[in-house]
């Protein structure tokens, strides 16, 4: 349910459980962690999904069994943030719940029209993973972070783009080509040079 395609330094990880809104089981989350940790050798990592939802976060049954508060979420987002290469979250649809962490940790976020972004931790009674509010506030500001985390707002990607949470909106058929186009300069550069530029931005 998590696939990985590699083409030289370009890695594409796909969440493929569309019948369950790409909600993540413990095994899927573990697999994502392993892929991202191995991707330190990649120049570019793109994460996307299949169907109309990027990911609904934790699988409902698994969430009730403790996955919603698993340290695997923080392990995943931390590994993405630590990548020396370029990371791109290509949102094929709505982004919800704990899956927000991996999107926030990516360097770039592109999305299809009509998708929404929300993180219903207030309603569900869970705390977000420790790094998520900080990364969210760094992108959109404290008040808008509270709009998502405390007011529980479902933000259309068109509005999220004006906030700085989404970098580009493209038609569904252009999502992966657009991600590849954003990757080209990094793919053709020396890896150490790309990592040095990213370190300066940090």
C-alpha cells in the first residue's frame, strides 16, 4: 500500500489505499519512515497518493488502538525535514489529520484544485505531533495555525495557497509532471551543492 519508484536520484513514494482515503495503518507508517530514512541518498523525494484524498491520517481502527499518538509520526516528519535533498509533497487531494506532518516537513507543497487541508485534533481530543504546530505556524503565522488546529477549519487549497501553506495548484493530470519539473534543477546539480543551498535556507 506504499510503493516506491526510483529513477536515479528521483524517488517517488505513493500512498495507495484509495478505498480507505489513504488512511495509514501502523505498517504503512513504518514503511514510509523506512523509505524516507533511506532517501538520504536521493536528490529528490516526492510523496503523493492515489484517488481523491492524499491521506486522511491514521486509519480509524488503528487510531483508536493508539496510532494517533504514535512516535512514528514524529519520526516520519523529522526524517523528511532532515533530508539533504529536495522534498515535495504532491497533494492529489485532501490532506487531513496526522498526514499533515509529512506535508509540513516537505520543502514544497503542490496540490490539485478543490482539495482541502484540515487537522481535527481539537475535535478528536489528541495533541498534534510536537513539531507540527511549529512548522505550520512558520508557514502561515500563529493566528492561521490556530484557525486550523484550534478552530478546526477545513481550508480550501486555494485559500491555503494565499496563506503560504500551498506553493502551487495544478490540474490533476499535471500534478506529477509539475513535481518532476520542480525537481529538475536539483536533479541536474551536484548533490553536495544542493544540500549546501538547503542548509543556508535553514
